[in-house]
């Protein structure tokens, strides 16, 4: 068995039409065991039709293109290309796009990261 797995999801611009709701989850495509990652594209003027929170996973949003609004526990946060937002599990959240909004969302169990960056690396 190989020590890696790869997949092709296409271009960020193509995600909006290729995947349901403009969202592709990498968990199943790559067999992820430590986190869930979604790559997302929202057309301009779309508001998620629900608020949500998580039981144990924090989310990290990395905005790659566009402008939008996140509502976090009733507070408005403007986001744009280059914005990065960590949202704790119990925070109630939703999002709205002002322009086409492309972003990556990483979900991982809050408090589970033991090693990171160069602390987990090894020169071979």
C-alpha cells in the first residue's frame, strides 16, 4: 500500500458547477483520518439557509477569493481573500457571499493537535 493518496477535484472556478452546493469534501476522496477538509465556491449573493455548530470539531476557514460575511454567535465578521477564521465548536455560525466566495474549511477535533510544523517533521 502506498504512503500517499491523491485525487483531482478540478479548478476552484469549476467547483461551483461540478459538486453539489459548490462544496467538495476530501474525507472520502482521500481517506482522511485526522480531519475533514472541504473546498468551497459560493456564487455572489448566496446566504447559507441555516445556522450550525459542531459537537467537537473546530473549523478553520481560509478565504482564497471574494468577499463575504460570517455571522458568529450573532456578531458580523467581514471576510475577504486572505482572511483566516478559527471557529470553536459551540459557536453558532452561518455565511453569506457578497461576491463569488472561494474558501477552504478544515475541521479537526478541538484540542487534538499534539505535534505541528517542524516539530512533527524529520529530515530523511
